[in-house]
C-alpha cells in the first residue's frame, strides 16, 4: 500500500537512515578528517536498523496498531542515536583546533519528524476505520 501517505513518510525515513549516513559526515576530527557512520560500527548498526525497521513497518499496513507501535520503537531508536550524538558533541575536548559537527548528526531529528507524521496518518486511518465500523 505505497499510495498511503504514511508509507511515503516511512520511505523517506528509510532513505534518510539508510543512505544519508553514507554521504553526510557526522563530525570532523581535530585532524580535519570527516567521520562517517560506516567508520563506527555501533552507529552504522543503529542507522541501518532504523532503516530496516521503517521498511518492515511499511509492509505491516494490514495491522495499523502494530505499525503504530513499530514506529514508536523506531522513534526510541532514533532518540538513542540522537542522545549519543549530543553526548559526543558535548564531550569534545577543548583543544585549540575545535572539532566541527557535521550535518549527519541531524539525520535522527529529521527521521523522528517523519515518523511522527507517519504516526499521525496511521492514527487518522485508524479513526476512519472505527467511524465506518460504527455505522454498520
């Protein structure tokens, strides 16, 4: 059921979490080298599991309640990832050459926004089905 709006939001989440960390750097070291998600295995696993969870959730369209719960789990995973990035950025040493944060640290924020939009659409579908059941 790709024509549903929540499926489109979940595809955006899957693309953000699966492909964006490959091209967008997370931070820059003091040496000036860009650090990507694939260089740190736990970060890469978290990104790819968020993408896989979004793809799995797309195909759970027959059970909207489970789809809603899976989106919530994906939001929690993205919050943990975001918390790690905040922890990492706050624990940078105070050297003269300050390490820079990359745009890749914002991927979990955008993923959470699209997951919230998908959950709102799922809730709207569930309410519509309940209202139709009342008319029977």
